[in-house]
């Protein structure tokens, strides 16, 4: 009996540390992407990506350290079950990339397979004892609460313009708002035009020379345009919805004459069909 118990303990120790390292890696990639203003279909606000990264960071450290194994198992199974549902939804609706590894764009079908294997492994391998005590639940809840307190404060204090706040922290001269154009659902092959604002955070005048996209289907109106110091300018962006029934995230680039910040990156998301 003790041999079986020791084997189960060893299996859980290996699985928990392996998943912990995986979550620490993905959290680092997400935090890097959020700092650079990266956006995805499911998480258009960089703070949402940062919140997901904080979740992974907390659970990753928890699993790696190995304390309160039963509570850590519950947190892990809950997190990866949610990830499995998200990957299933993205696969079903034709979303082309998953934010699971930050800026590394992986197809949701691949992340769905990974999540399925992880959930199956967690259901097969469980720590001993299997009961999470009331004291452990309270301590674990406090850990999660304090982990997310900085994120909550950022939502309260920076809710007016989080993109501007992030640009100021990075020292960017220019930034565009909204960072993500949420276009909703349209018929296939239809063009949708929206206004975006390019703001200048400094006193020097800069020019927006032109623009392009990573996959076509994007046009611009009002270029070239000058952005006065401490001012802003609006231009129009046209997005062509893809043929067929699919959800998409399209990235576009605006080129500037700023030698420090030669281009701006924006995103558009929507579904056609």
C-alpha cells in the first residue's frame, strides 16, 4: 500500500512541476506581449492578457513549489478546463490564432490538443491527500486575491485610457486608439470603415506616412497625416471581412517619420458569415 502511495506521490510531483514550468513560460510570454501592446481576438485589452498571465504565474509558482497539493490540483484543473473550453470555442468558430503563448501565434486546434492532454493527466494523477482543508482554501484564496490586487487597481485608475498609460510607461511618442477595432459580425467580403485616433504624447510634430497589413484586406483614408505636438489626428481604416464563415484578427501597421518609433501596430477583429 505504501508503495502505491509513494508512486502516486511521485507521479503528482512530476506532473505538478512540469505544469508549473509550462505555466511560468506561458505567463512570461504573455506579460512580454502585454507590455508591447499585443492584442488578440479573445483578449483585446492588454490588461486582460496581463490578468491571464498573472493567473498562470500564480498557479505556476504554486504547482512548482508544491504546497497545498490538493488545492493546487483544484486550481490547475479549473484553469486548464477553462482553457480547454476556450480552445474548443476558437476551433469551432474558426479563430486563426490563440493567445496561449503570447505573440507566438498557434492554431487553436493545437492548443486544444494540449489542454485535452493536460486535463486528462490531471484527472488521472491526483495528489495525496485528495481533500483541500478549510484552512488551505482560505490561505489559497488570499494568495489569489493579493496576486490580482495590482491588476484591479490598474482597472480603477487607468480605465479612461489604458493604452495611453501603457504608451507613457514604455516612453512611446505616438499611440493609436482604439488599439483593437471590434467590428462585430458582418456578411462575407464586406468592407467596414472605422475611425482611429493617433495621439502624440510629446511636443514634437510627427507624420503618419502610410500603412499596410500583414494579410491584406486593409485600406486607409486620410494619409499622409501630421500629428501635432501634444495633439491628435483621426484617420479612417477599412477592413474587408473574409469570405466564408470565420472569425479573424487582422494586424495593420502605420509608418511614421519618428526614428525611435518607425511604425504603429493596430488590430481589427470580427466574424464573417
